[in-house]
C-alpha cells in the first residue's frame, strides 16, 4: 500500500484567499485523475481518502516508478506529494506502516518535509497477491434514487459505507467508496466465507448487496476480475446470486 499525501497542503491553501474553494476542488479532482492514471498504467489502483491524501494498491510498482510518478506530477501541479510505502500480509497493516514511515519524516503540514518517498525493506514481492471485493447495493434505483431525495439517497449509501468500513477494519482489511452505490474492498485476510456471511448479515437487515471477488498479482487486475464477477452475478439467475469469485 502506498500513502500519497499533498505536502504542506493546509497552510498553502490559506495563502489563496477566501475564494479558494472552487480552485481547490478543481485541483483535487485533476490530481486524483492524474495520480490514478499514473498508478493504473503500472498495474496499481488508487482510492481517494480525504482528497489531500490517497491510498494506492501498489503491488509490483518499484521505488523508481514511485519516483517517476512523483517527479512527473511536480512538473504539472503547483503542489508536491510525498509517499509512504508499506508492505504487510493484510491491507490495514500495510497502510499503517506506510502512514508511520511518512510520519517519521515529519508533519504533513511542515514546509520542510517535501517530495519524500519513505519505506522500509524490499518492495519486490514475487509471491504477493491482491484480493479485491467489489460490492454493489441491489435495487437502490428502485428503492431510493427514483423516490427519495438525492441527499437522502447519499445518506443511505454513506451510512452503509461507514458500517462496511468498520466490518472490514475488524478483519485487517480496507474498504473504499468508488461512486454510485459501489464499494471496493481490499480483502486480503478475509476468506470468501467471511465475506459471504457479511452479505447474509446485511440481508437480514433488508440491505441487499452483491459482491464479485478477484484475486491477482496486481491491484488493477484483481479489480478487473472482481468487476467481471459482479457483472456475471447481474447477468445470471436473475441477479439472485450474491457472490462470485475468480483467482488468476
């Protein structure tokens, strides 16, 4: 896992005046788009965390490639980024180590810490794999989008998101909102049976989720397999299945 943080971002935004919010929203959207492409081109996958920081699945991406991503971004944007890279068996522990390695280099709001790449040990893990779980809320268009207000629909989705995040956290896994009514989990450390039990628990609360699981050497490929399995569920058995998995 790679933690990507904007350097000295809070203090820098304060220099832009009171009418800065539209500019910052545009900057954050452009940065996320550019960073996602940079990692995806190398087999990675980036999730926005709090807009001034992002988390990437970076299996197979070398330190030199991280440096090239950083250097290319510095040519295009008025801010710089620092990255911490953590390696562990489970996603939560990997991002925890990434966070600590970067924290040891100084505060995110320090003008001194700039363009750092921090890690410990080898990044070459030939036997590593990524397990991605792609979730979709079943029937939300009929139950909410076409009847409730847009804000109330978002509240429903975000409430479920927070609950799912906690469930994944308890299993040393991570979960991210990826738009619409979709969530994507980094599920190393969670068995298929555990994920199936989670889905059934929500069904008892009348919350219907479908989930496709993909297992591969890189984050991008695992996400692709997970999405293909989610599509397969939608296409078969009238969408009544709740789980499908593929390993590559």
